[in-house]
């Protein structure tokens, strides 16, 4: 009986202690919402501004002032394709490609026409996603008071979505069919014009700028070869087939060369840091 009375008498004390603890936790959480959240948002903005600066987009009318970078394409295992690419922001402004034709000593030489440049959609899209993330962050400046952790999490989810999309655009090149490559606007940009049995494709893969060259041969109309058109792919293999303008083609040789673009590597690091900051803040809220 005595023990029961003692435990009952202690209940109000325990309740009072838990109320104090709860009040302390609420005060800490309010401090988190008021102070630390904005400190992290400021840190996020600083990191993403650095990422945006790496894309170094021109001010309208001042495109010519944007820095041009030359990159040498090559491979340690082959010398069939060599070249130099000039990158200016999100655009390839010049190319100089030498292709050694398989089974012959002939070397084909191609350049972009002077009036042409090729926009790299992956870089454009990644930059746009970074800017959308920055707009989301700037919409909650230091004067804004977050009322709940759920509100913070909602903002972090929206920012993380844009950052994930930006990263995915650089890490996941578009899959294309061979007819799509053959009819791409890129094929009309070269001088001298690309011959009908050569196709090229440029794309970004992580921090690398890649060039793939396909050499084709026409399948005879009466061929007994089992014709099976290839689907979409980032990189098609020898033996892949397709049909275009009532002609059937087979890929005979594939040459891939690439070069590292240092500032693309920087942006990928900034994306990783930013996503970690977002997740850490979500974990606290």
C-alpha cells in the first residue's frame, strides 16, 4: 500500500519533469526553425551559386565575351578518330574531326560550318534546374519564419528534386534510335558534308564530353541476313541495324572518344554537397 502511495505521489513530479523537457525541446526546435534552417539555406545558396557560375552563361548581347575552351579528343587504345572541340558555355562552337576509314588508309576531315554551333541540351537543362533550385531558396529569405518541420521538409524535397534532375541530365545521356541520329540536325552542320555511311553524336556523360562515330554499310535489298531494327540506345554496337528512306543499314564500326571537362566535375561535386545538406536538414526537422 505504501509503495502504491509513493508511486502515485511521484506522478505529478514526473509529469512536471516531462513538461519541462517538452518545453526545452520546443524551444530548441523553434531555434532550429528560426536560426539553423536559414543558416543552412544560406549555405545551400552559396554552393549552388558556385555551381551556376561554373555554367558561366553569357549576358544577352555579350555572348562573344564568354570564354572558349578547347578540348582534345582521343583514346589510349585507338587512333581511328582524333579531334579538337571548342566549347563555349553550353554550345559546341567549333569542331575539327579526323576519321581514319576502316579497311583503308583514307582519312576524312570534318569541321562545323562557320555559321553553325551545336547546343548541348544536357548542359542547358542542368543549368535551368540549378536556377530553379536557387529560386526556391530565395523565396524563403531570412525574414521568413518557418512554422513547422513539415514546411522545411517540403522546401527541401522541392530543392532536392531540382538538384536530382540537374545531376541526372549530366549522368544520363539521351537514348536515341539510329534513324534519329541519321536525321539529326547535327548531321547537317559539317563541311564537307558527312558522307551517307558515317554518323556522329555528341553527348555529356558525367564530367566527360563524348563523341561517337558510327560507320555504316548498306545491306543489299536481297540480303538473306535476318533484319532486326535496333531500339534506342546511348551507344549502339557493331551489327545494329536500321532502315531509312527504304534503305537498310548495318553499323560496321563504332568509335568513341572523349575528353574531361573540369568544370562539369565541379558542378557534380556541388550537387552532391547540396543534396547532403538538404538531407541533413530534413533529418533534423
